[in-house]
């Protein structure tokens, strides 16, 4: 797991007006931390470190050390609210985690071996990513930053599913836990020509539909 530390303070001045004043000061981000045996707590998070952290993809699949007035809370990000057109965070939700209880998170898939992939390099195919992340369940200590998918040996015409992924010890797929019918595809190696033809056919169908509507 990546080691992210955010500093925060308890927020006693509550309400929409208070949150707007906090954002105008441009030093902290309004947030709430909840879950576990404690009640929900309104906090404000130091902006500079927070903005830097969210630039890292692994931040969203990591257990974060949240220091609230010097007291440590282990949390994960549950939701970030952003300004509709400005690059600003307007609010954040953090969920407390317990070392003895499993958590469910979405973690990114990292595809490796593309430059050596048999289906691409030798057989003229191309990579088609069907899912950028997957839902997993595990104890906080086992939470991976990402799941690696090595496609070096994958041949043309192959589709990889959740069951084909190698998950770290202690980590399970949430979808697969619901049964084989949830063994979703995550990527495929298909012919470039076939893909182009499919896209052309789709475009023609849309054009015909538009003409009919007129």
C-alpha cells in the first residue's frame, strides 16, 4: 500500500455558508469522516497535500493516514465532489477502516507486456480494454494499489475475464463472489480490420437512423 498522510482539523463551524467560507479561504477542503464505531465527524483537510495526493492514481485505492488534530484515523476515500467547471474539490467523504474487517474497493487494472504481446506484435491484433478497474474485497493490510495484467503471452482472438486475473493473496473479486455469471470480460486482443469494419458499420447504422428521423 502507498503511504498517504493528510492533516485535518475538526470543523465546528458547519452549514453551507461555513463550507463556502472555508473554500473561499482556499487553504482547506471541507470533508466528513464516518464509519466504524464512531459517529460522523465534520473536518477540514489541508488543501496542498490533498491536491497533490489526488494526482496519484493509487491514492484512491489506498488506506490513508488521516491526522485529525494530531489523532490518527485509518480511512479510505469514498467520494470526492468537484466544482462543475473549476479544478477545485468542494467536499470529500472518508470512510474509517478497521484492520480486522474486510473492505470493498475499486482498484485500477495495469496492463503490462503490450510491447511483447503475441497477439499484437506477431498476429496483427490490437488491445481493447473493456474495464479500467475492478471491485475487490480484502483486509486493509492486503489492499493492493493496482492489479497487474500481463498480456505478453495473450494471442489474437483472446478475451480475458475476471477469472483469468491473478489476484494477490487475501484479495477476492467482488463480482466473482456472486457467481460465474458475473465473470466479466476485462480486455481482448482483436483484429484491427475487424474493429474498423465494426466501427464503420456502427457509423453507417447511426447515419441511416438519422436520415430516417429526418
